[in-house]
């Protein structure tokens, strides 16, 4: 499907960032942001839903896919800077952002720091950046760096993949994507993503929001907080995707795409 998109490269902060665009000029934009360890192919099943009606932007975030090397100072803020530079280069003033996990964290930061650039948000398998963590959640977060270092790389990949997807073909895709990154860079990406959380009392996104999680997603507090998060937003659709885990849009693209299409239709 990316054969219908034009591949471009932005050289920035020590990384050649590969991205793909389809610009029909007058149409609105949809920006796809993949999760940690994945790449732009994560959204192959969603492209047919929006490719005819919208301009598209998708990328391999720095340190992922074709976009190497990771560089010295990886952070979600740096991802945001990368994305804004690409948007400026392509003349994208506003967009609907579709983000999975780390991509959803970056999407939330876009809404927090640059709300004028956001029309709608679609968050898949994503925790809330600005919600207060419990004491237990903070404790587990502090343990994470040590646990990552203790795990042998193959076991870490296997554990991560099984926690992320149910379908064998999605697991194979994620395994290949993670193997291409390696433990050192993946650890830096994972920890930097966790570091982007910041409690903001009384904050709301206040944009049309589609909040999606998989029925079998046991990653962090994602499923646990989904209902309270959705209830705190004035315009939020909360959907549980059946027979799906952390990568719900890949495990069950049929249900996700139906929900996604409905959300994108005025």
C-alpha cells in the first residue's frame, strides 16, 4: 500500500528520518504514528480506509525501520520536534493523529503543546500522559530499567511480542521489527517513552478522541484507566476491540477499521 505514497527523507539531529506522504492538496490530513519497536508497516491494514479521502503522512520514527541511527538524545519531545519539522516541510497545518502506544504518547504531547495542529486523535493501546500514577505504578516504573537490563534480548523480544499481539503474523512482524533495532536502542526508546509522562491536574485534551484498547491488553494500566480517562473527556468514544491485545488494530483490523471509519466520517 505504501507504493501509492511518496517516500521522502529528513536529515535531522544525526538521523535520516524516512517518511511517506500522499498529498491531494485540498483534503484533510491523517498522520499515523507507530509504537515503540515497530515501523510504518504497522498501519498497512488501515491505509485503505483513509487513502481515498485524506492526505496521508506516516513515518519510521528515528531509531525505527529505515530511520537510523537513533542519535544521542532520543526522547518523545525530540520525536515531536521531528514531526513538526516534517509537517512544516509538507505544509501540514492541522491533522488527525493516529497513534499506537509510543505513537499515542507522542500524539498526546502534540495535543498538549500544539493543540492548534490537532483536529482529532485516535489512541490505540495507550496510557494517559497526564494522569496521576498510583504509588504502585510509580514503583513498577522505577523497576523497569533494571528488569530490561536483566532480560536476555531474545527473551525480552519474545515477552514483548506475546504481550503485544495475539495473531501469529502480527507477532512475526513485531519480532522482525524488534530484532532490527537491538537491545541497546530498544531499551533507550522504551525508557524515554515512559519518561514522557507528566501529571497535569485538571487537564483535558478537549479534542474529538477515539480511545481504543484490546480486550486482552494487559500492558501497564492501559485497560484499567480507559473508562475513567474517557469519562474525563468531553468528546470521547471508548472502544474495546475483541480478540485483540496491545496492537488491537492489527489483531482485529475488521472491528477496528469499522470503528475508525465511523469516527472519521462527519
